[in-house]
C-alpha cells in the first residue's frame, strides 16, 4: 500500500523516489563486498554498521510517513548518513581489488628479486604494481614483502598493515 505522500501530485518526482535511494545505496555498498565476504565480516561491530542501521530506519520511517515535509526531511537525513558509508565501502573494495591484483603477480615479482639481489624492495614493488596494471605512485596504500617460502601482500593505513594476503591467498 502506497503512503499518502507518494500518491500526491507534485511537480517533481524526485521526492517520491528519494526515500528509496538510501536502501538502494546501502545495498550497493554491500554488493561491492560480494567478492570479499571475509572483509565485510571484519566490519561487524563497527560504527559504520550502526550508521547504516540508523540510515535504514530513518529511510523506512520516511517511506511510511504521511507528512510530505517530514518525509523530505527524513529522506535527506537518511541520504546524508548513507552516502559516506557507501563512499567508504567503495574505497575499501577498490583497495581490496588492488590487493588481489598485486597478490596475483607477487610471486613473479619476488622471483625476479631472488634472481637479481641488487633490486631494492621499492623496485620490486614497482615491478609488481606494473605487472598488476596498477600505477605504482597511486598504490602507496599497498605493500609487498618477499619472504622465503612465498610473498605477502597487504594494504596499509599509512603506518600499519590493515588487510593482508598470505602466500596461499588467505585474507587476514
């Protein structure tokens, strides 16, 4: 059953669909993590989950609201909460995609480092980034460690490793 404000004739239809944008945006954010379910589980208990829940509740109230003014206000508020969550998740999945691409070529790059010990770790990383199709200058959030049994790739927050892939491809 459509609420009263959805049936009202208006000059603009954007206010009719606005409360539905928040659930769609947050669903899109969750779908971005579809290839990385273990990473998505890493955000359990995060403030982002709380913000997502609040945005969905506010959006639901906006959909059910009988007052056009209240629906508009609640829709805008839910979008204000949902957009940063979506952008954060989009950024995180882009970093994870880069991590997996770097991991795919890490063995080859580390093998070349073993064959030519004069290569610095930066040169090995640059070679791996180019092999992965990444721009080495834009990949400063990624790291590569060539170890004896294999290689380890990881993302950083600027200082400490955040997500890492071991030589066998396990995300931790």
